[in-house]
C-alpha cells in the first residue's frame, strides 16, 4: 500500500524538489575508493555548488530536509539534526571531512550540530548503514560536511567568495567571507604552499509563525515564536603543502553560537566549539599501495544551558575527544581493488548542573576495516567488513558499571547493467551498534524535550540486517532512480513512553522521577517518563527521484518521493517517523538569469508511536529568482531573492519531540548578494 501510494503521488501529484546532484557524476569523499553516486550500490546524495547555496540554513538538518529519505529533527531553526530514513540521534553519524564532529547533538534534538552550513563546500548523505567505514554510530546513515580548510589542490593567485544576506521571518542578517591563496602553484619541484581563511557572523531574532505556537491552543503565543532567536560567529584557517609525494596540512576552526530553546521559557544555549584537523597523504608510498592517508581531528566542545531570567548556568555539557583514521588504497589483487584502514576514536562526555542526567563517561572505539570492488563485465561487485571494540566507562563515583562491546559489520552488493543506461543495484548488509552513553546511563529530567529519561545499563548490542534494491537510469535527458529497502533489527534500542502505573496514560513525573496518577491528578507531573529498552523491529521504505533536462533547453524538471514505515514488536509504530512526502521542482537557467519553483507535500502522519500525537500534513511552496553579472576576470556577483513557505503553512515535523509546541517558520523572504572570485 505504501509503495502504491508513493508511486501514484510521485507521478500524479505535485510535490517537492530534491535539488541535490545525487544523479550526477560527482566524487563522494566519504568513501576511500573515490566512488561516485552512480557507481555505488548504496544510495548517496551530494549537495554542492549552486544547489548547496540555495539551501543554506541555520542548521544542517534544515539544509538537507528535502533530500530523498532525509528530514530534520525540527527543534526550531538553530538545532535541526538530520533524520535519515526515520533514524535519528546516535544512529546517524555526522562527520566533518570524514571525522566525527564529537559534539552533543546526538544526545538531544535541542543540541545543535557543531557544523555551520556556511563553511561547507559539499555535503554528502549516505542513506543506509555506513558502519563499515564510520562505526556503529552510522548504522542508519551518514552525513559528511566537506570543507576546504586544508586545500587539497594548488591554488593559483587569490580566490574567495562572500555572502551578504537577510531573512524577513527572523529579521536575520548574515555575512560570510572565505579566501584561498597559494604560492608556488605552478607545480615546480619545490611544491606549493596553500592557505585558507574564513569568517562568518549571523544574528536572527524570534521567527515569524503563521498561527499559534501551541497546536490547538488559541491562548498561546502567536505572530512570532518566543525564544527562537539565534546568533553566532565563526573563524577558521588552514594551510597545506602539496608536492609530488603527496600533501600535508593543518586547520583550526572556532564556532561560537547562542540560541533560544523554544520549548523552555527564557532558556538559551551558549555553545563553544574548537576543532583542529591534521592531514597527511602519500601517493604511491609503497609497491602495490596507491595512496596512504592519515587524518585526525581534536575537538573541544562545550555548551551551557542558561536561565534567561537569572543568567545562571542550569546545565553544562562538555565533550573532548579525538578521531583518527589511517586509510590506504591498494592496487587490484585477483582483480579486487580495495581500501583498508584503522579507525580510533576516544571521547570524554560529561554533564553538570540541574539536568546532569548523565555521568561523566569515557567512550572509546577502535576498529579495522576493508572494502573492495571488482569489475565484472560492465557491472561491479562490492565487498566490505569491519570489526571493532567499544567501551563505555562512567566515572567511578557514579556507581555505574563499565560496558564493553565488539561490534562488527559486513556488506555485499553490486551493480548490474540491464539495458542501455538502465542498471540494477543491490546490497545486503549486517550491522551492529554499541549502545550510546545516554541509552545506558541516562537518569534524570530533560526539560527541553519535556521528558525524564531512564537508561538501561544492561542493554546489549543493537543488531540488524538489511536489503536494498534499486533500478536507475544514469544517462540521457531523463535520469531516474527508484528503490526499496528493508532493515530488520533483532535488538532495536529506543526510548519509549511508559505506563508503569497502568492508568492507560503516559507516565507523568516530576523532576525527581516520581510517577503521578494522571487520572486522579491530570495536572501532576510536567515531564513524560521515557525509558530505553530493546525489542525486535523492522523498518522498510521506498525512495524515488527523477531529473529531466531537455537538450539545449534552459528548463529542467526534478522530482522525488519517499516513505518509511517502522514497527517495533510489542509496541507498534516506531516513534517520530517521517510521513510520506512527494515533490516537484522546475528550474530555469539562461544567460544571467536563473531561478526555480518547488513544492513539497508531506502527508498526515497518523501512524504514530505509543502515546504520540498525530501530525497534520502540509504543503510548502518555495521559489527563487537570481541575476548574475561579471565583475571582471573570474569574478562574478549574484543577486538573489528567495521566497520560503510562500503559502504560510503551519509546518510541524513528525520527527520532532516538540512538534505540538514548536512550529517551523512561516512565510519569509530571503535575499542577498554572493560574490565569487
């Protein structure tokens, strides 16, 4: 039924656009063999260039929200984390240049991802397990933000880009500047020294909403969503030396941001992130080894949740760690070209203050992996395996026990040409995930999500197997792809609302976790009790996209559709699952003028988890017109005007903990000037 509804909706209904270059021949840096989306048996989308510029937003989740299979966690505009195929939090890996962000965004949807979309040059989304390369934290998918802070190619002269823009819904103003340069870039024997510098600043007030903040409550705030402001700044710089033997480089970035928590009156987060990356790459260092690369990132992250009325820090989260990868690509052996590597990750996560519901915990993950590919006629076979060790070591004073796990993953897949440009791809995968710190040790109130979280120190590994099959046409004026997937978990881990007192209503508790009788005293307890547990589960879905570019025409057409359904044994529907979505976009580009019109239709989500409310559907209309002119040799300026949610729809995301309290922005105009040189 889901597949029939999606197929009908995709070809007979107007929906939204997937403005990604997922059908184009671009390199995916998150895969060590340099695959393109068209070569991989795993679904991959890549955003870059003009399409990435169009989708710049305050959060990574909002920037990717209309890709097939991807939506946002919907905690306002500052803290949206990507949700991939209904998987969120610790099941979706977020990396920057292939290395973990190591922020606190997986702990709670009100914690922002410590990556600013203004500084990225490319965003890659791997749908389905990426555990082979990135560990158990990517069992649902991976989002990799690519920056050019360490230049990987020689730079001739001075290059850069600048953006000045504003948004009417939040009265936002933003500016960013990135510069690149180099010396010795002609490729002489002495190599070349290259550098980058960047900075940005943004300031946005409370954003405009089309109705009332609280759903079905006419007495709640209207006009603007209280405490939805955000402001931030960042600085970055990097340097690299590129020579015949390879390259080496170093970069550092600093991110400071403050944003309100719309679900809590007057509470805001003050976030500080410092990240240092290093890269060394050797070309053909040994016989049979094509490349050898060492990458490492050191991260110092902290955010404080501050009470606006007193200015006091209520709760603070600290994350300090290092992620290191050694990867090599070997020449074909028995026709199989492959990549091998070692992955080492350590982090200390701690919380202090009123809502310190986690003990200070040291996380460690070590693993070895290998992936390979072999051409078979015009097709190809893909293989991979990973084996690792993971430990969670809480502070000795917490009274919690250390846990150790040995997660392993494997995959086999391939691509088979069928007729002309049409090909069939398939992949069978097995993945394991070590429980996250919060799933094991959480015990306390979390006001932002209105929950009291209770972990389970006895949780075992999360185990799953999945099958993905897709058909695609990758050449000609019409390119398309349609595929289905199913993932079965033998031990799915999630937080579920409880009914310990058996009154037929979700348990309501106070800050100490005491359960109230919701029937006898409906007003008792401000928090919903959320307990982590394991149970068998099944997720299945379908994704489709199509792109039509007539020969010599300035017009193009793109469309997509997706649907996912998750079921947990004994509990019914998986919580906070995205609804069926479809979409269509018309683009125009000729001479100095360009633009698009796109529409997104999200269906009503009435298949909800235990004690979860339904989410109404919505239609979102967006459009843009832009004019580009030359400022001289290799210098371009683009003036653009974009309308977002032009129908002023009340958009509430079913993936959000606070969908009934926090709507997304209403109608807005986003305008600005881009300069490239």
